[in-house]
C-alpha cells in the first residue's frame, strides 16, 4: 500500500501503469488501500474537532463532544467508502462505449487509487480551520484530477484526445460526488456542533 501511495505522489504515470498491470480485486484494494487511506480524513477530523474545534475565521473554536464526533466520524467513513465505489461505477458506466471496456472491479480499483490525494489532504483537518481545509482540499482534488487525466487513456487504451474528454467528464462527475459528500459532512459536523 505505502509503495503505491509514494509512487502516485512521486511518479504517478509509471505507478498507474503498475497498478493496472497488477489486476487487483476490489476486496484487495479496499483492504490494503482504501480502508486505511479513508481513515486519514476521518481520524484527523475526529481529533481536530474534539481537541481544537472548528474555526470559521471569527476567532472562536467550536469543539464537538467525543460521542457526537465519534458518531459523525463513523458515518463520514462509510460515506467515503461508498463514494469510491460510486466513482468506480461512474467510470465503468461511462466506459461502456469503448472497445476495451474495463471491468467494474478494475474501475473501482482505479477510483480507489485516484482518490489517494484527496485522502491525504484530510491530514489538514487536525487543525480544522475552514479556509485551510478548503484550500488543501482543492489541491488534493486537482492532483486527483491529474491522476485521472494520466490514468484514463492507458486504463481504457484510448488516444489522449478522447482520454482528455473522458477524463473531463469523469472529473465533473467526481466533483459532483465530492460536493454531495462535503455537503453531507458539513451538515453532520454543523449538527454535531449544535448538539454540544
């Protein structure tokens, strides 16, 4: 797992080709990558909101109780795991018109690895300053988009021009899924701060 994370961050093109050649199963990518990486934003958010508290820029930190934060963290974790599977299904659905149509399993594996920068950007939630979390989240999203643009042409065995269009459409769908996930997360954390 750590080798793929380092490879995706330091030499993404060759690493994506290596991942494609491994033909991992969904169970393997979840147990060795997604379950661990998805825990990063969840645990960091839990620690940040219970120990420091959300800072919305007004100088006040809104801390959330341990019990409420733990409940929200479990739901947040499950939402992240579902979002990876949903993105894999979207890639699979959008790839149906290509001759080299990948399997649903390989699409979910690909989505799990493309989400790695988003998972890593969750580290900033240790200090939950809203503007900082958004800024680092945007950087993670941009790098995930870059991985998507690099991986799709090789992954689907299509030329780069068509790969660019496919990647752009997939990225748009990914941003939509991310916005839904963020909206649910903001609602949960906002509701949690009202309970305390």
